[in-house]
């Protein structure tokens, strides 16, 4: 199921237009392999978004078939721009069902604000993180 979840997120970010709130704060659209990565964050690349899937909890008693976690990691040179971009991602994706519409899923943010996970190279870039639960296919 992790592949399905990652593909849904990857497609969503790849299809955003430059006028979308998320892209306009960052100043660019997302292109896989350039500034959009899956699974592993590139060590020497700034201003990029990485989608990292994690195993979630067991299926819920409410009938959700899958409850996986996706971490979005934004690596940027500007702390303010990164926080604004990740906040826009949280605001857009929380309780969103359109991202995972092909799997009848919904996304829930686990936090209401992004957090700075890492500061590297004497403050030259920061990694800003937010986690999302993805709940799929009510049975």
C-alpha cells in the first residue's frame, strides 16, 4: 500500500500549477527528480520536497483498511519561506479527500503547524517537516 500512497502524493504535487498557494510561496512548481523526491532526501539539494512513507497502525475498528503515515520534508534555504510553504501544505491537505480520490482515501495532518526538524551547514538550510495519516478504503 505504501506505493499507492506515495504515488497519490507524488501525482498531487507534480500536478500543482505555479499559481497554487503551495507553489507560489516556494516560487516554483514541483518536478520529480528535480525538486520532488520520494523515499530519500537528496543530501546536497535545497528547495526540495521529499515524500517519505512509513508504516502506520493496524487497520482501525471503524473499518479503515489502511492507516499509513507519510512524512513531507521540505528542505529550503529560507526558514520563513519553508515554514509558510509547509503551513500551506498542511492547510491544503488536512481532511483532504481529493488527493486520494482514486482510492477513496482521506488525509489528516497530525499537527496543525510545521516544525523545524534540522538546521544544517551553520544555518544555510533547514528541513521543515509535517506528518500526515492517510486513511484508505472504508470497508
